[in-house]
């Protein structure tokens, strides 16, 4: 049907064209040797394909500038599919396309210079034709193709136009222009169809994702045929096993496969009625992954629907009409300046690392950058301690990965400029004091950004501010009521819980020598008290924020005692010094053992894991019984003693329920991505069920031995979505009789040595804990009962 319509239409068009043609000796279906057509004032048709779909001729690219191109006749904007001289348009006056007597089809500029030629030689009745497929061919008398435009594509492939080892698509330089741009699509030397950015100074591959090995992206390097083709129905198949389909799969749709000016590869379908194109497939749904889009010294940000560029701090745009030129420094850096670092969370600058190290403590990474005058920033990946010092700031992007941060080296500003002030207000300035894992802790295992005991972040501090005004007031009130006692040095407030003097703690920690770890609110040091007790002393380094945190921890934790909760022995507040003294827990945090892929620590055996699940449930059930919400349950906050009995640490985030105004809603999201319950983001009141959610995640991790945030399921960037999908899958599997899948799911380091019943019950609990609807989640005491029922 449609074909017939097209035929009728074509005949009609041909008729129109023929009747209006004056320049041509033949009709517009072919050119014979000796023909010569000159440019006119406007776009000029030279040939039309028999079906009418394609036209070739002089295409007006600017006033008095033309290219020899093939375009889609029925597209409103006459979309160009191929161009002979994209980088050298010819003059509108007196330029000619000639089919020379020697058989070459050539384009001559107004002064006779050959701008382009097919270089073919032929005699007799050779001709040039535009085929229905959009292929312009030069044929000899016998119909053999001497030359075809399909062999030298510009930025577009048409259906049935092969991608071979000799073809390369090169993007246009900007929207609506034909000039060659900086992106190319070709078979790389590893036989893989690749997208590359070829900038003025650098080149880099950005698709398939350079972070992965080819086979991880579903490609094969072994077939050296190097061939790919898009068929008429919209299906693309290549020898490297790249395969995709148009979303509107089917015959009779006109398609083009174009490497667009923005570096993305898209498949388009033409709506013949409207003359508009629609996208039916694209290589990179997230434009920020394309290299070079925002130029140097800039950041590509994901916003819903729209990606946008911005300059890094201290830089300004070079050309306000073209982001690809990037940004330059507003003021030059002088060699002997002092530097500090500005933290950009969830950000990466791809490439240009002058060194790479794993399991590196943050401060060593910083020092490596400070020690090298060429270092402009460094990337640091929480969790794995990966350190990437950078000599060039390029391919910057914010992305949905909370574990990768960039620390931008910025000159220390002495005077308080507005910029700096702004930075401080936003808590972005990272000073020497901001504490990160110490080397000792990092080496201990697959280290984590948040170490050991006292974990917090700028965000959590904000939350603490809100939470603890009430608690703080209560404490201040209490303390003020007993000034005479408080001033007597160390005083026993309740049995075991006491006030320490600064001198005493200085002595106990040997002048704060052995740092165990640290968070944004302060570093933690190991110490030994006079009575021989080992303690962890947390030194709060920011008085303003520290004071509130300090008091919250005091008021809430001081009266809590449970074997699965870290014991707080006391505190010190002399002048500006605020310190907390807590029990020293021998084996450090759970994440060190659970996510240790370097085999530094022994593998946690099944019985230990079940016992940890049980202990944490006991601790949380107790907290909830006391109307305390932890709000930051994660493996970093679960410490293990010599017997691997778990103790929950970090009560800095508690919120006291039903204590007057204490029940008010905390509206800010905090905690660590992957562990926080959905209600944080939804601004709903936070209840103990938020801890239940986080506990569910910890259970999953105990069973699988992999951090939940790295279970990213293909196609789902968001940790939360991956967790949701995993839970759905588990839900289905848990009701099946056949439980052989468990062997694959449970941590392989256990070599299959685990208790099936316990594993099933842990997963069942975990799945119910991570329900989105919190009323469906069980209470901690219910979880505890269930776990206790299977204790061996
Ligand atoms: C023809 O014009 C082009 C563009 O103006 C110029 O580059 C070229 O040198 C000229 N050729 C001759 C033979 O004058
Ligand atoms: C024709 O030959 C010229 C000169 O050798 C060369 O620059 C040009 O690329 C050739 N054209 C084609 C279409 O191969
Ligand atoms: C290599 O790719 C070509 C083209 O896709 C295909 O025809 C051929 O069978 C492949 N060869 C092997 C060994 O897979
Ligand atoms: C093509 O465009 C017309 C007019 O806008 C519209 O009515 C029709 O639904 C479109 N067809 C397709 C397949 O999108
Ligand atoms: C085609 O696209 C243009 C611009 O994108 C739009 O303004 C126009 O309404 C579209 N036409 C139809 C028929 O959809
Ligand atoms: C990286 O830096 C460390 C410490 O400065 C050095 O030992 C190592 O050799 C460097 N690695 C590379 C690949 O340059
Ligand atoms: C940086 O330099 C200092 C002093 O020169 C040196 O002690 C330190 O080890 C260096 N750090 C790194 C990571 O290279």
C-alpha cells in the first residue's frame, strides 16, 4: 500500500521536477557525462531518487555558501544525510557540479578549483544516479558502481548503509551546521564500535563506558570483520555484538542514524505527514557522560530532563556562546600560594590522573596533590579509598554516585571575600581539619569513608542542630543547676558516667597520638585510662556545632546501657575543648570485615553473621524501646568486639521521641545513601521504622557480603531503585520451593557453608524491612523475635 502511494507520489514529483527543469539535459533521475550544473541563489535540486525520498543538489548553508549534499526531501528542514564538501562550501556565484568527460563527478568553486571529486574514470554512457536508499552512485556502462556516497558517510548512516572498518561518522560542529565537529564514531583498533571525543587538545573515548571492559558492556573484541548495519526495520547489528532496535520497529519508516553535534548517537524516524523527526534510540541517555560537552574546567550537571554546564569555582566561561570551549581561571595562581581544597560531592572529573592509588587515606591523597605543583584537584572514592590526582580538569560531571568526590585545589583567600564566605556557609570548604580515614584504618580493610565510631557529615551536623536544641536546653538547664559540682574537676554524675579533665585525657591518649579515625565533627583517638580501661576519645573540633552534638550525645547516651550499644564513659568540656570518652571496641567496624575484598581480615563466618544480625536487632529494639531513633544505621556504625559481638555506635543522630517538642519532625535528609529510608526524601515524619529500613539493608549486606550501593542493576542508576528491584526479585524467589538460587546469592566467600533456614529468614526479614510503605515494615522487637526463633 504505502509503497504504491510512494510510487505515485514519486511519479508526481518527478513530473513536477521535469517540467520545471531547465538546467538539465536529462530528467533528474540521472546525470550523464558532460553535464554541468551551476549554483543558483537558493538550494538547487540536481537529482531526485526514483521514490522521491532523497534529493541531492546544492544546499544553501549560508548566504552565498553552498555544499553539494543529499537531503531528505520530505523532512521539513531538509535534513542533510550526506555532504561532499562539508568543510569547504563553495561560492554561490559560478560554482559548478560537473560530470567530467573523463568520468569523474566533481565540484568546482567559482574560480575553477576542484573542491571535491569522485576521481572515477569511465567512458561510454556512464552516469550518476541517486538511488532510493539515498545512495549517490557513479556507474559505468554495465551498471557497475565506480563510486558511491554510502562508502564515505559524513555524520549519518542510512538503512542498509554499512558501517565498515573504513567508515567513520564525524559529528557536525553545532546544531544546524554541517562543518566537521569533534566527535567520531568508528571501529576502534579493538574491533569495537566506539565514540570518541577529538578535542583541540585531548581525545578520549566515552562510549562504550571506558570505565568498563568491553565484555562488561556486552561487546566482543574478537570479531575483526568490523561490520555493522541498520536494516530497514530499525534493527542494528554489528560484528562487535552491538545490537539495538528502534522503539518503533517496523518497515516503511524512513530512518537515519546520526552522530549528532552533541556527541550522542541517535536513531531517528521521520513522520512523513508532519515532516518532523522523532528519536527511536540513543547511545547515551545521559548527556553528561559525553566527553568535552562543557569544555575544560567546568561541570556538567544532571537536572531532570536537561543537562547543563557550569564553570568550576574560580573559573569563567571563555566563549559565552559555546560551552565546548570551556572555562578559564578568573585570576592566575601564583606559585607560592597556600592552597586548600573545595569539596564537590558526587562529582567526577574523568581522566587526566597523574597517579592512581587504592586504599589510600584521604589525607595522603591530599598531600600527594599538594606535593605536586601541577595537581589541580583530586578525586577520592569513599569506601575503596581510590585516589586520583588530576593535572587537567575535564569531563566534569555531577552524577548519581554518592561515593565519588572531587576536591578542587583553590588558593587560600586571606581576606574574607564574599565568595569564600558563601563557600563556608554552604559548608563546602574543606580545611586541613576536616578529617578523613587515617592510614591505619584504611589499611585495615576495604576502607570506608566513614570510619569507626563517630560518623557524620555536614548534613548530619545540620540535622543535629535541629534535633538537639531541645535536648541541649535540657542539659544546659541541668548543668547550670549544679555549677558547684561541675566545677570540681571530675565528678561522678551517675555511676560509671563521669566528667574527665582535659589533662587526664591528654595523658590517657599520650597527647592524642593514635588516631583511630574521624568524621567531620572530630577525630577519634585511642587511649588508656589510669585504671587500665581502653577508651576511644573523640575530640570535637568545631565548637559551634560540636557543642550541640556533644550535649546530645551526653544527654541521650549517658543513661543508656546495653551490651549491643557502645558504652559512653564520660565527657570533658574545659574551655573550648569538648571531648567524649567511650568504650574502645577491639575489632573496629563491620564494614571492614564485610566488604574486605583484599583478604586483610578473616572472612566473617555464617554463625558470626547471624549473631551480628541478632545483636544489632537487640540493640535497636532496646533503643526504640527507649524512644530513641538512631537514624544512621550502617555497617560503619556497627562495631565488633573481640568476640565479634556487635555494638552500635554513634548516637549523634538520635532524636528523642515524645519528649515535649522533641517529637517534632526532622525534615532534612541525612544518613548515607543506600541506607536511608524513603520517608527521609519524602519529608514524612521519621519513626523507628526508618531504622528498620536501614537494618534491612544491613541484613542484605550481611548475607551477600557486598555493599548494597554497588548492586546497581543494569539500567537503574539509583541505589534505591536497585534495592527495590532486588527486594522484588527476592520476594518472588523466597516463595519458591527450589532454593538453589541461595547458593549464588549468599556471599561466595562462605563457600556454601551457611544455614539455609537462617539465610531464608534473614532475607525474608530484610525484604519486609525495606518495604517502601513503612507501616508494612515490622518493628525491631518483632524482627528480634523472629531471629531468636532460629538461634541454634
Ligand atoms: C579559488 O578560490 C579559493 C577560495 O577563495 C582559493 O582558496 C583558491 O586559492 C582559489 N584558486 C585559484 C586557482 O585561484
Ligand atoms: C580524489 O583525489 C584527491 C587527490 O588525490 C583526493 O584529495 C580526494 O580525497 C579524492 N576524492 C575522493 C572522493 O576519494
Ligand atoms: C563476525 O561478524 C560478522 C558480521 O556481523 C558475522 O557475519 C560473522 O559470523 C562473525 N564471525 C564470528 C566468528 O562470529
Ligand atoms: C505524524 O504527525 C502527524 C501530524 O502531527 C500526527 O497526527 C501523527 O500522529 C504523527 N504520526 C506518528 C506516527 O507519530
Ligand atoms: C514539528 O516540529 C516543529 C518544531 O519542533 C513544531 O513546531 C511543529 O509543531 C511540529 N509539527 C508537527 C506537525 O508536529
Ligand atoms: C603514585 O604515587 C606514589 C606515592 O607518591 C608512588 O609511590 C607511585 O609510584 C606513584 N604511582 C605512579 C603510577 O606514578
Ligand atoms: C609530600 O611531601 C612531604 C614533604 O616533602 C612528604 O613528607 C610526604 O611524604 C609527601 N607526601 C606524599 C603523599 O607524597
